C-alpha cells in the first residue's frame, strides 16, 4: 500500500497545490478589483460634488463672499454633510471654514492642497484627489481639492474629505468572505479529488493483489468490476488474462499427461518386444518379424510425436522457417493420398480422391511443409473419423484460390469444441492418441503460406477440413 499512499501524496502535492494557487490568485484579483471599484466610485463621487461646489462658489468675486455663503451652502445645499467634510482653504493652505470643525486655521498639509493652490513647481493649479492617512488624526481618508480663482488668480480652494474606515471595513469583509469561499472550494476539491483518487487507487490495489495471486499460481481468480470505465476495462483485461492463463495451465497439464501416456504406450511395446527377442523367448521367424515390425511402427510413432513437438517449439521460439520453391499443389496432394491409400486399405478405410481437370499455376511454397499438413490431416481423419470406413479428398479451383477438402464419415466434432480444435494442446472429448498440437502446427504452416485452414462438421455426418491457398493466375 505504500505505492498507493505515494499516489495520494503526489495528488495532494500537484492538484491541491495548483488549486490553492488558483484560489489565491482569484481571491487576490477579486480583492484588487473590489478595492479599485470602491475607491474609484468614491473618488468619482467626491470629484462630482467638488465640481458642484466650485460651480456654486465660482460666482463670488471676493474671499469674504466665499466664507459668508459657505455656512448657507453646507446647511441648505450640501446633502452629504453627515458623511463628508466640506472645507474652504485660504491661499496659504490653512482651513478657513469646515463643516465638521468649529475651529479654523490649521493646515492639513496633504499633496492635494498644494497642487490645487498651484504651490507645486511646474504644476498649474488643478483638481487633485488624494488617498492616505490624515497627518493630524492618522485616520485613513480620501480628499479632493479644487482651486477657486478670481481674475485668473487662485484665491482659495474647496476641499471634500471623507473617511475610508467604513469602506475599508466593507472591503475587508468582502475579502474575508471570498477567502472563506475559496477555502470551501479547496475543501470540496480535496474531498471530491480524494474520492476520485480512491476510485482509481482502490481498484488498482485490487488488481495488484490479484496479479500477485496469479503470480503465486492462483490462476482463474477474478476481480469484482465496480466501474464501467477505463479502470473497468483494465479489470476486464486482468480477468480475461487470468482465465486464459488458467485454461493454458489446464491444457498444459493435460498435454503433459497425454504426452506421458502417449510415450509410455509405444515405449512399453518397444521394450517388451526388444527384451523378448533379445532373451530368445521368440524363436519362430514370423513372430520375430512381427515383433520387429511392432518395434519399427512404435518407433516411427515416437519419431512423429517428437517431430511435432520440435515443430511446435520452433513456432513458439520464432525459429519456424519455410524453404520456398515452385510447387505443383495438385501433385503434392496426390503424393500424400497415394502414400496413405494402401495404409488405409489395410485398416479397412476407403480413401477416395477427386481431382480437378483444370490445370493450376505453379505456386511458391515449401513442399515438405505442405506434405506435412496433408499427411497430418489424413492421419487425423483416420484417427478420429476412421469408424466411418471412408475418407474423401478433393481439390478444385475457385477464382485465384486452390481449395482442398478432406472429409471423413465419423462421428464429427461436438459443436462446442469446434472453436478450440486448432488450439495448442487441446484434445477435447477425443480419446484418440495424439499430443494435441498437430492441428496447431498445420494451421501455422497454412497461415505462413497466406492460406486458411477451416474445420467443421459436414452435412450427413463426419468432419470436413477445408484448406485454401492463393495461387494467382
């Protein structure tokens, strides 16, 4: 489970860290936007109110008239006197009138006043907004100052001042709420991601444990499929692999048992007759000849079995090769039929061959391998279908293919076994001798010649094998 914990840790480091950065950036951007929105809205409002006041006082020509009408303006026309401080400053920057303070004469000394009065070198008098801490009280404020001019000369300045304490509190509240929302999003991401990771990690852990059981020899074990997704596909693949390994192991064991039995029978016969002849227990020439014939026959069967095993080993190791040369496919089939015809006759089996009058083009093939296929299939026909006492072979041409059929009249093959008859080591319900790899070797040889080998049950009973080879034109 250490690996699983490692996956969770990497997920935490990557996903949660990335989500945290994104949330912090989003909260920061939102906070900056909110500060900008609040401050810009307030600055526009202050500037508008300051312009209104300047328009009201702009008609007065003397400083005395400014101060005389300031009280009337604040009480009758200035609607925001409870939230804003209205000030009139003299040309020296001192407060001459304030809507908040009863005293006058103090100088705020903020940059907006100096620029409004034209006291900054190189800067003409103008309206100026300033945000900062009040030098006298330390309170966070926003102020807008605008010059009042008579005959082109600055005689005074109007200044609007508001506290930013409430605004800052609102901004802090909004930022705090946004941070809380961000944390809730992170928590949701964590738990949803944890569930998602567990939906992957837990099945993978099951797959790991199952793979360990399979490696330990528990073939065929299955994993419960909980999700119909890529993890589910992986579980299906593991389950299928487990079943196939179980089947292969079963076939391997059956093959070993079958080969052991197949080897024991001829070896017993060979040893028995060889010891009998060697000990002189058989003196009649006919009996000696019969015994030697059995030895030769059983030795030939052992040789064929060993050859099959060697061929299969070459196929598995990729050492199976073909010696290609021009071949007359009809002649090769006829040679195989002729070889087995007399042998079958002695066994009471009639072998009938139907030739094709049409001449076939010479095809490029390995004659030894083709003969191996024909002989193996004829031998199988006699072994599994010899009870019908008849085997038919035929060759015909279908467009650019040579079609060869070998049919017996035995009991046929059970339908449920047909898909597996070419599988290595598979013998099904057959009790006949053999290793179970002959058809697998034949199928490989035919496939190497770009042909196909199909096995099925014929109408009227028996089994029919159909081979197709491309022969060109």
